[in-house]
C-alpha cells in the first residue's frame, strides 16, 4: 500500500511539474514548396525541381507502423496510375526510423507501390514540410506552390484529393490541345 501511495504521489508530481504540451506545428498549407533531392529505394535520384518540370507533384509522407497508411498508400497509388499519363508525379516519403529501414521495401512491395519511394533518413524533408503526423499528403502545383496539404486518412478522402489533382491537370490538358 505504501509503495502504491508513493508511486501515485511521484506520478502526480511529475504531471504537475512537466511543461504544458505544446500544440503541434501545422502542416505547411500554402506558399512555395521546399525543394529536396533524395534517393529512391531503387537508387534513382528524385528531385522535386525535376518532377515539377513535368507537372504537379503529390508528396505522401507515411510510415510502416502507421495503420491509416495501409489504406492511404493504395489510394495514392491508384491516383498515380490514373493521373501520371496526364502529368502527375507522385513520391512516397517514409519517415521510418533506422530500426525500420529494412521493412520499407517489403512493405512497399506488398502494397504494390509503383511510385518512387524515398526514406527520409534524417527527417529533414518532413521538417521542411512541417509534417507532424502520418499520413500527410501535400499537393504541389507545377509552379512550385503548395495548393493542398492534409494530415490523416479516412476512406473516401481520396475523392477530394483526386478533385484537386484534376483541377491542377485540367489547364495543362487544355493547353496541350491548342
């Protein structure tokens, strides 16, 4: 009984003396996209600048331990398959830590991901985009500006993302028809 009381007193003291939790920094929602270069799992160089020269870019931050990512990544892959012929570029950026690096490739293969997959080994890309949870998707217009950012995933949310992608691609399709 004494030990329980001491533990309760100690836990209460820690809770009272701990600094108040700070609100998480918001995901970057507007302005110019942070430029980055990274190696994909296949060893190829992915450069945001180069991808933007071809069209808008959808950046998806995820992790192997993230349960909502199991649903969002196939939805992102479906968007890639549908809109890549119209100019959409997609990159999946894993924020897994060093203990999980070996799990990233089999995880991506199991989900059938054909998009470039990058591991953000030092967290610098996620930091540039102010990512504080996964999954987080960021849509960058061809002019290099972030037009949409969203954290989390619920089934059906990919419809809103698809609409945003269509809006970005429509002017490019109209211009190419001229």
